[in-house]
């Protein structure tokens, strides 16, 4: 299909319609009159041979095709915006760009403030957006990295993307302060018997330790699954549960958190945190600057290990 024969303004209208799920709200968001956007919707319906929006009572719902188009449209628009925002040179002091990092609450806690501080000093008009590294995003990293500048994740989850290592961390086992394990230490047999709090349990599990345990014949009895590392201590405290937590995060816990970090009772491989990006942006000046900011933000983390 030749793009020259298409009205690409319809892509903007389609994005607004899919996002707002209402002709009236989409028109207001675009600063257009409702008749103009209704005309665009008519053209889109004829092009796709699909209603896209169907009325159910007083609301509109997306058709199955429209649901499929949501992410594709946002990716296409983001790419177009980056094309026309490109400059021959980049001056962070005057940039108004929004930098987007897809990042876990663990990484945000460990060095997010350093990134914000550097950007605040060097690029005060820029904006930093921190998006949650939800499994649905991580599992489709190649597509997600067309709309997010960087994905901050440990090795073992994403491949075939440009990346740079940031720092190393160690895993510890977290138990309740008053538990028998806190008193006498953990054994491999304890790991087999105790209930677990797991983070990102499944294909997006960031911990090679889980796979290491399985190789040793340890199949954790997972009682709770959370996608927030900061929630783990509260789910372990005052219980007989055990969990894995990054050493740097465990070191930041207050004394009254009700938990105690213990060494893993087996040779646990380290966590290697890295930033990943789409190869399309390897040579983009703004992206190179952001990667430099993240590297500098993590320099203090690295030196403290």
C-alpha cells in the first residue's frame, strides 16, 4: 500500500478515537469540531471495512480490530513524532523533550533520583517519565522500545537489543524478623518447605536465582506473586514466608520493617542490571545523551558495591 495515497492525518484522528473511545471527547482533545472528526471516523471505517467504535447504550466500545490497532497506532505516531523532532545537534540546556524509561520500582528506588537530579541540572526544561516494567511490556520489548527510550532490566529476559551494563547486585533471602529462620539461618530444605513471595513469577521473572534453584531440585511453593519489589517486605513480615530481594533494596529497609535479609543457602548468581534500547536509536544524539545520563547516575551505585 502506497503511503502517498493515504491521508496520514487520519492516523492522529484514529489515535484520539481509540484512546478516548468517544467522538466528542476525541474531537475536544484534538481541538476540532465534532462534525470534522465524525467525517474522519467515516473515512477510517471505509478504509478498514470495520466500525472501529460501536455504540453500546450511552458508551462506545472498540471492535476487536480496533483493539488490535491501539498499540500499532501509538507506535506509529511515536515514530513519526521522533522523525520530525530530530535535530542535527542536541542541546540539553534548551531541550523540552520527554525522556521515557520503562523501569522497575527497585531500579527507580536505587538510582531514579540520581537521573532526575542530573536532568534537572543539565536539562531543566526536559521531562522524565518513568513507566512500570509490566510483564506485558517486557514480553514485547522489541515493540515497547519503539515508544520508550530505555528499558532497565537485568540480563536474562531481553535479547537482540542494544544494551549496556549498569551495575551488579546480589540476591538475599528475606524472612520475618521473628521467624526460626531469622534465628538459626536458612537451609536448602527450608526453601523447599516454606511458602514463597515471588516477583514477576513466570517468563518475565528477573531472577536467574529461580532457575538456579530449579536446577538444584528446589521447586518453590509460590503462595503470593507481586510485580512490585517494594511490596515484598510487607508480604514477608509477620509470616513464615520467604522471598528473594536485591541486596541494595534490602539495605534501604528501615529497622522496623519486620524482616531480616539472610544469605542464600546456595551459590546464587549475581543480578546484572542493564539498560536496553532499540538499535534504531543507536546514533540519535538525544538518545545518546540520555544513555550518558543513566550511566553517570549509576556510577555512584557501582562504586558503592
